[in-house]
C-alpha cells in the first residue's frame, strides 16, 4: 500500500496530519487542537473583536509571532502536563498496521458483516447508489479470500445483521427501491442457505438490532412509512419510537413498549448488566417537532420490559459510533451535530453505567461521521473511515485512530495510519487473531456522488 507523504509547510517535517479547515499539512509542533479537530495556527487564531480599539484588539499586532507562539504553547500545555516536542510526537505516532485484503466479489456501498462461529465473516446485502443487492459472501481470514454463497431472498441495503446464540444470522429491515422493509431472514451456516422469517410489525431503516442475554433480539427505532391515507399526495417517511423483540425459538416478533423518543441513526449497545443503552440519533429535537441530532438517551431493561430515560449527552449527535470498553463504560465518538446535523464532530464522550453519567473525553484528531468503532482485544478502540462534513461538503476518510481510556485524565487518541480506500458507512468486525476487517462502504468527495466499492482493509494492532 502506498501512502502519500505530506510535509508541514512551516517546519518541513513529514506528516499525515492536515488542518480540518484549509487542508494544509501540519505537524505536531504547530498543530492546535480544537473542539472540531486539529487546525493550523492560522485557522485556529481567534477572530479579533473590534470593540472600541482597546488594548485587546491591538494585542495580536503587538505580539505578532511571539503571541502566536504563546497561544500554541498554552494549547499544548492544556493537552498534556509538562510536555516536550518528543512527547507530543510520540503521542501522535501511528499505532498498528493496515494492509489491503482481498476485495469482495461484488461492489457494494454498504453491507452487513458478522463473524460466524468458525471465525469466517459473512457479508450480506448492500447497495450501489439506490440499487439494493442480494449478494452474500464469506471471507476466510486465513486464506484471505472471499467466496460467494446463496444470495439473500430479498435484496436490501441499510439493513442490520446479528449472530444468534445458535450460530445462525438474522438480518432485518433495510430498504429496497426506496421503500423501507419489514422483512427478515435467517442464514444457516450449516446449509449455507437463507430462509425467510416472520416480518417485523413495521418497516425499518436506520434502526438497531441487539442480541439480549437471553438470546432474543431487540430492534428499535429507525424510519417507517406513515400508515396509508395519512399523507396527502403519497407516502411519507417518519422516524419511529417503536420497538419489538425477536424470539429465535419461535421465529416470531413481539411488540414491546415504545421508546420515549423516536430515533433514527442512533446506536444501541448491550451493557454488562444486560440492559441496552440507546444513544442520540435523529429525532424531534426542538420546538415545533423539528428533526435534528438528539442529546437524549434511554435504556431498555429486559427484566421490566420497558425503556427508561437516562442522562443526556453533552453534545447532540447522530450517525455516530459506539463501543463498549473493558470497564463496562461506553465510548461514543463523532457523528453529525450542529443545526440540522450539518457538521461532522470530533468530540467523544464516555458513559458510566453505574453512575449514569457522561464525561467528555479527548477529541479525535479530526471530525468524522458514518465511521466504525471496534473494541480491540487489548481494551482499546479502533475508529476507522467515515466522512468529514464541512460547509455542506462530504469527504470520505482513509484514516483510523485508536482510543485508550487508560491514558491521561481524558484518555488518549493516537493515529492508526491509513486504509487504502477512503470509505464511510462501511462494516467492521474483530477477527479471532485480534485484527479488524473493514469492508466495502461508499467513497464521497465534494461535488461527486458517493461511489460504491469492493475494497477491503485489515488492521493489525
């Protein structure tokens, strides 16, 4: 894999860092961390306020380069106590190695990937633009090879998939020809075939599937079609608060009490105590029931068969990524925020399930949404890909970062090198050898439509 080497314009050092505003190459000596990611010194400068021509407004002119150096020094000191240049460089040194893996047989922008009991990976469905696919393939990590298996009974993209306790795979929902799907089907690795299962009570896209401790599967939220006759001039999409549980023994779905808040593109994570934490997403976020990123969270308790509202996030976010840490806390990173969810975020937060509190931790090196977050065997978390959204422009990312909660008061993010393919909305799974397989996804760049791809990358910590 060939990685382009950039050079810092100020110090001439080789670097992989760029300013999130102007894309200018920067290095650890001159970078400035901000709430939205790393910036060059020029873009990070505060805008002078012309208030009466006082001392404060003349300060940048008086200090010149010395003042700018002080600002950078203060920023570095806030980040790390008593640091040296070597310490900052060491903290940002890439960790782990990416290598290109065998491509999927078929191009797809999104796909549901799960690790089967024998250690192989099933990737099923996906889409090329608005076209949904029924293709399914199995990846053998030892041979680094894919082979096609029986296709899905229903072509779908934007669906979700989970491995059941008996080793079979359930996929549910998604979209086909513009219509959200209620259908579900099950893959049996023994026979390498798909069979239809009972459909959900409502079509869903942007929903979550979570395997509960008793082996049942919780589906929650997403988007659905309004009932017939409620929308003048045709069907409309609404965000759902409903939830239901699938019983693998009976092959049926049963409705459960709805969430307090409708959610789309949220995350759902099984906590160590068996409850499921729903975080953020798009939903009614303000007056007039306007749709936007949510701060709210809620927890499904299987014992009570009910959702209970929990502590709000520090920052509203949707299409973010979540990963359970070894101490039982939950890391959420990035996503879309701002007015109407028009900006990608670099911020991250950790939820303490015992205290039911959120703590803001260190921000990622850059903003990203539509990325993946995969817990590694050593307790760290790898985030990969996604896209940066700035001023309405989407740019898919090749970069990865690793989060270590045990480093410093707010944890530490370290760059994890670059994949061969820029991608967002991809799938990522942890393999038995501790490596991470990242497959498919869309590549989006300013002024271009997202492009589906078949490339696959493998990360070894």
